[in-house]
């Protein structure tokens, strides 16, 4: 058998491995240039199938060295990064010091990798032999400190922030490509131990450091419901409770979006945050909580702001009911509508946004089947058109929402809308408008009236039920009626004061007493007559 060639390998721990490496290769007889074709190769170095290796003599490894520990061998790890990854401190220590400052293809140093895997001994060794590694940045501008804060390793954070205050502050204020600081990274994972340690060390300067979206750490804490951090960080600068990011969202908005009622109440009641703050789209806190479907927050906001906040429009003229319908929050819509009288609910359901979409349109657009069913049951009009001339059913058909389209079609075909109830007219309802330009119309709930008045508010909302002589209609929200001139003339005769004066008899005080006494005498004579009849019957 010819020469047996072995590429330098890691020490073999057993005779079976030795046998496998010998049987692994075969010589080609009669050839001066022998090539090796490995089937498999047990080594730290990657060797692809079919690669040719020259036959080079290698020293025979003794059994005692094969049984030695891999972590203590200088030939265990051929690469410094591999030694850091697997935690072989002795392999890394025996390598050249010039290799410690190498970086990988993503510009990450060995200290980045050691912090990620949390190997304290290697971190101490790298900081001692190459302290400049603490400020190395990767392609994403991540430093070892950012990785330590993001992984929740407070002990490593303390090691990386040892030194003068100027150097440590500069290192702590560093941000990655997204603008994330070490404090933001700790707060994002609700690591209060690391976050509060950094806050005590660097104070307001680090607490008011925003990311690229102008978010502060208090925004992230509000989104996570981290009340403990909010209570402490607001003491460094009370103004941060009203600080808005690039979307116009305050910490209160993030608390509403993620359903943290405790954080919201603390920010408003204790930290004096603005409850009426709006986003860049004009959304209030009630709009955000209605869209997210957090019922406790919706109830609390209505309690603080009143029911009028339900109809506050955004810049797109959408109210809280539009937001809840778009989000499919049936429970929220029930709460919002229960605060209004039944007469006004249908009018509220017909309110439209800037695109002419009613709550029913928005529920269909977001494919909210349960919301569509509920809105139809409480009387939403499925025949209304938006600005593009589409009904809710047509939108469902265009978007391919078959179940929603079938639901609307079955409701419109199988159920008829209830007719409005006829209420008896009182004397105050039968008032003729003397200043109207048209003789055939009185007060209506439509937006446009024949007298040229345009009503942009809901019927009966924000007005008193009194007669307005300037516009010629009652502001009580009655139903629109078209009355013929003869009927209207008949109504005017019933309410004409002069007609009552001429037809009614005027009685003074003396005549009134006389009439009263005469009536009493007639009643007494009637009782006497009844007694006589009773005695005769007996």
C-alpha cells in the first residue's frame, strides 16, 4: 500500500476516527501525481467533494494527545472567530494578538460576537488586549454596547461603560442605523434593570435622545405598558409626556393603541399629559382606542371628554364610529351608539367621511363581516352611495368579499326597512314659517332646505328645540314633510291669534264666579235626584 497522506486535522480522540481517516483516501497506483477524492472529511476546515490535496507528510499523532481536551489545543480552532463562537478561550489566547482586531464581512468584530454569545472570559480578554474594540461599529452601526443592551446583559453593559464619564457618555449616546440607543434597546424589551441603570448613570440627556422616527424611550415604554419606567423617567423632564414622534403620536397615543389603561391614566392624571392631543391625521385618543378596540380605554375617555367627543372628526372627517367600524370593533360601536337617543342613531350611521363612506362602507372595505351584520341590524342604510357612486354591496363585489356581499344582498331583499313612526303634532309643531322663500316646505332634517339654509350638523345636535324666526324652522330634529298649500293654510287658521280672539268668549272675574256657583247648584240638584230614585227602588 502506498503512502498515506493526511491533511492537518484536529487531534483524533479515538482509534475509530483514525481508521476512518485512513480508509478515507485511496492511492492511485502507477501515478507519480496522486490525487485524493474524499467521501467525507472530519475537520474544522471546509473541504468540498472533489477537491485535490497534495500528498504531504504529517506527524503521527499519539494516543495521549488524541485524548487531550479540545479546548486546550492550539490546533482546535483554525480561526479566531470560530474560537470566539464556540467559546474556546485557550485557542483564542494562543493566537496572535494582531488577529484580535479582525472583522467579518458585516464589519462585526470579535467583541460583537463575544457579547452576543455572552462569554465573559473572552470579553474581558478582548477588552484588555484590544480596548478599541468597544467602539467598533458594524454595517448597521451596532456597537457591542447596543448588542449587550438588546440582549439584556447588564453585567456586560457595566463592563463596556467603565472609564471616564466623557468616553462612557459618548459611547452611551451612540445610535445605530435606525437611531436606536442603548436605553431605547433596553426599554423596547422591557428590561427595567438595564434601563434604570442607564437612566441613573446618564440622566436626562439619554432619556430625551430620540430615534429616527422621533420616538423617545417613554414612547416605547407606553407601548409596552411599562408603568414603572414611565413613573421614573417623567421625573427627569416632565415635558416628554407631550413629545410627539414624526406621526404625531404622543406617549398617550401609544398607550391607547396597545391598551394600557394604567399608563394612560398616569400620564394624564399624574403627569399632566394633554388629553386632547391629535396626530398628524387629526386622530384623537378616542379615535385610536376605537380603532384598536380597547373597551376599557374607550369608556374612560368618554367619561373624561363627554359623548360629544364621539363625533369629533379627523382631517378626513371620520369620527370614532367610523374608526371602530373599520377596525371591526363591534363592542366599541355598541358603547358609542348607546350614548345617543334612538332617534339620532340612524342619523349618526349616515354620517360620511371625506370620501362619502358611511360606517357600513368602511366595514365592508376592511371585510368585517360581523360588523356589517350588526350595522344592518341596527338600521344602517345599505343603499347609500359614496363619492365614487358605489354602495356597500358594490364595494364588496368589486373587492371579492363574497360573504359580505351575500349578507348585504340577503338583508336588502329579505328585510324591509322599518317605516318611520308617525307622531301626533302639538301646537308648537304646527308653525308656519313666514320668512321662507318656498310656500311648500317646513323644517326638515336634510342638509339643504328650500329657504337656502344648509345644515351641516346632525338633526337636533347642538341646538335648542326652539323656533328660529330668522331661518323659519324648528331646531328639534323633526322629520321632513312636504305639505300642500291648502293643508298649510288650514294649519295657519288653527294657530292664528286673531282667529282665537274673535271666536272665543271673554269672561271677566264676576261672570266667572257666577258661572261656577251655577255649576255647583246643578251638581247638588243632580245628587238629590239620584237619592230620590234610590229610595223609590227600595
